[in-house]
């Protein structure tokens, strides 16, 4: 079992191991902790914590690194920040911040680049689209979604990103039927 119960966290596979970061604990506290599951032995390993707690963030794997992006902190403020976990060394490294604070967004990897879309910050829901090239360490803005959204999903098919559903407003949380492709 994990060392701490958590929800609204991320789970990513890197090098055949499962990495779990952030989320909320049993007392609804935001977490900065991370753990790694070793499927062959069935054992969990506690990892170095992130630089800040994160809830409703994303995690994407590029090569040997797990990139943890955005999310909310303990006060509910959305983060601009991004950092990666270097699994082989067990250390965190900061990456340039995104252009927009966001939580409830999606992240997809295409051709070694991380694409982050949508999300919210407070009551603001947006359709902004950003791309991180990990080799350069710089975020680029891309054309925004036609329908701003958060708590949506995204999938990659043949190099295209499909952004599906979600909520258009924090207040009414009406579900969207819209899907967009990039």
C-alpha cells in the first residue's frame, strides 16, 4: 500500500515503474509527496517531495523524466510552475513557468513535446494551449481552443490531440459535448 491515502493525484509510468505525485490526503490537505510502485516486487518507495503541493495537476513522461505541471496549492491558487522528476537520480528540477496559471487542464505528449490545454484559475475557465519543448525548456503559446474548458480529457491519435468534453464554467459545471482536434 502507499504510505498515504490520496486522491486528485497523478500516476505515470516511467521505466516500468509507476510514479504517483501530489493530490489530497485523508484530511483534505494538499500534498507535495510522491511515491513509486515497483510492479516486480510489489513494493512502494517514498520519493523526494515536489517543491510545492499540487492538486488537479497533470504529469507527463518524456524519456526518463516525469513532468508535473500546474495544479492548485493549499490556498486554492493555481500554479504556473512545472518541474520534472529525474527518476534515475531521484531529484526534482524546475522548468520555465507556463504562460497561464491552471488546474483541471490536460497534458499530452506528441513527438517528445508536452501540450497543455484548457483548465481554470479561480472562476476563470480558458482554452489556452501551450507547448513545452523539453530540449529547449521554453513554453510556446498556440492557438486557443474554440470552447474554453476544464476537467476535460485529451487523447493522442496519429499525432493529433483530441480534447473532449469537460466543463465550460466553474459556477454551473455544465458538461460539454464538444470535442476539438489539434
